[in-house]
């Protein structure tokens, strides 16, 4: 390599003023091998022997070659840097690209039906009319024939209301305080032995507490049907059963 600080060799001609020309520092700097030139630049430097100083044309050629080499190395580094930056930019773009998320479908929520609480209406101030009282039954009087038909089939006249007359034939501990046995007819007879039909009658004990055997009475009754009982002689008999609604001793 040529040191730019060294004097011009003696074989080079001096200028007209008798002063030896100094080498062009531009050419000398261009011919110097940059520290980053690599093995190729070292080979080129070894080709230039210090014992044979280069001419001005050779110096220019070496300068141009060194500049081209420097430019080529700079362009290569820029390309590498550009490639690295491109890779970084590509990676950043890939990471920045939004990921395709699987769309989630929200399950529809069914609104629970609201049940309104029933409101209790305020009671009306108007009083409800009381239901009419049942009409009292009408008790029919009987003829002798009508009474004989009832006595023959009491179950066929259940619930019917009549007026009857009679004489008490048994009212003791065997019958109880609310039931007794009597001979009954359709009207009041002139003789007590004219009441012919054996009949069982039942009523409230309070209404019957003053009634005793052999009393003649008048009673409003309802037919309950037939009634069978045991007799004192060991047999049984069946008689009409009447419910007493009211009774009067005659």
C-alpha cells in the first residue's frame, strides 16, 4: 500500500517550479483498503508492491475499484438489513392480523312467564238476600180408603205428609222414650176401639215426654215406610212407620 505521507520517489519528474509533485490525497485515500473490505481487497492490496509506486492512471483505477467494492458491500448490507426488516415487518403483520375467532351463538333466553297475583275484590257492601225458608209441608187429611192404601204399602208413600189420629197401645221401656206403638185411623173415632191399624210412631223425646199408654192424640206425620219388630209372644210383625212432626193429646 502507498503511504500518502511519503515523499515522491526520485524517478518522478518535478514540476516546472522545481518542486516535486505531492501525491493526490484523494487517490491515495481511494487506493487505501478499508478495514471492512474483506479478503478480496487484501489480495488487491498485495498486488500493488510498495517498491513499484503506481502511476496516476493506475491509482485512479484502484480508487474506482475500491469505491465500487465499498458500494457493493454497502448495498449488500442494506439488502440484508432490508430483508431482516421485511421479515420483522412480516412477523409483526402476522401477529397483528386478527385471528379468526369462532363465532359464538348466544343461546336465546326464554323469559319466564310472569304470573300476576290474583287480586281479591273488596266485598260488596250490598248484603246478599238470605235464601227463602223452605215452605212448611202441607199435611193432608185422609179418607178411610186412603189410609187403608197407605197402611197396605207404606214404602210406596215415603215422604208424604198427613194428619192422623190414634190411641197409644205401648209406650214403655221396651219401646224407648222416642218411639211408641199405637192404633191409628184417618180421623178421630167415637170409640177408642175403632182405631184399627197397628202403627209405629217416632219423634223427639221432648215432644213425647207427657204421652203415655191409652192417650188419644192427633199428629202431623210423614210416612217413613214399613218397620218390622219382634212381638212379645216370640213372633215378628211389620207395621207402617210414621215420623211425628207435631203431636197433641186429645
